[in-house]
C-alpha cells in the first residue's frame, strides 16, 4: 500500500519518514519536484548515502539539470518503476511537499485538454519530450511538418477523441491516505536549515549547475542576488505558505499542527496499522 507523509518545508518529515521506513520495512518515494534533479543534493536536502543504503529510495536523481522535468515525466517515471503495481504487493511511504505530485497520484491524474494547468505542463516539454509523450501514450503523430506547437495541439485533440492519459490504479488507504505536517516553528527551522546548507557548500553546488533548466531556475536559491542567505529564507517561507494553502484543501491528508515529531509519528502509525 502507498502512504503519504507530506509536510511543510523544513518540518523534519524526511528524517521521520526514514525512521518509519526502517521500522516498518518500507521503501520511500520522494515527492519533491526538485529532488528529481541530479546535482541538487544540498539544496533539496536529499537523503545521505548511508540513508539510501538503509532504505530503497525512488524519485531521486532522475533528471539532468538542463531538463524541464514536468509532472508528466514524473508520472511516467513511476509507471516505469512499477510503483502502482508495487503498491499492491508491498508498503511504500511517499514523502515530500509537492502538492501537484501528490494530487496527481491520489486522483489518478487525468489530462483534460481544456484545463489550463495541463496546457502549462505541455508547454514545459521540449520537442523530443512531446514526441516521447506521443509514443508512451500511443498517440499517432500528425502527417504534417512537426513542431512543438503542432505536437501539443495533436496531443490535446487526441485526448478529446480518445481516452485521456490516466495514471494507473494505485493501492492507497481508504479515508486518510496520510498526513501533512504543518510545523508551527517552520520559520525558525528554515533559517537553521539555510545556514546549514550554506556551511555545507550550497554556493559551490549552485555554481556547478551548468545550463540549468527553467524549472531549476525557479528553485529556491538558484536565481538570487546579493544577500543569498536572506533571499533563500524569504523564498522558502513563501514556499511554505503556499504549501499550507494547497494542503488545507486536501482533506485526504490529515493536517497535524504540532512541533512534536511523536504526534506526527503516532498519526502515521494509526494510518499504516489500520
């Protein structure tokens, strides 16, 4: 079964998830839209090599920094790794704060041509990725000169006439599928984490990213000016507020307002143990 431990950034959810995964013999699925990128280890607080040796992790280091990696790519990655099938045979803990990723999995993401959000997702794909999307979903290519715009329109037209892209069935709990940890001291935690990231070499990591994609340029810390530490804190606090707003609307995740990890742990155990 697939369970979700979501949370505000810098809440401590990743360490708690690792603890639970070891205790319950579970693998972990990262649901972080930036952790998919290679080379962003410090910025995205990826699990250490030791942690990855202890627990099977999915969803990390699957895209090159120059790739505009979209929700479509992420869902296709899950299909390639057989995550839907595995959810019926083993327990997996999905961990992160990317609301769209979580909603896409829970709702068996369906591409609706009239949906501006889907148009926005297709816009992020380059020519080769649009061709790949056609192939993965058995969409016939148009018999005309191909360009990105024509490929996008072809995908949308096909979706109107044929079945939409729908994420496969996945085994999730009835009722609450997990929790969202809304840590009340997130501002303090963010400031501490930023200092730690900078002292651990964040600036060098950022400078080593060559030709970053548009998606990466949107990441916290990669498009900053003078006071790097303060700018990261400001941008991360904004992200946290957006996460709270998003997940308040997601009633399938139980929102936990507490600074006590044990409270979140107990809530997760109640869901996992049924």
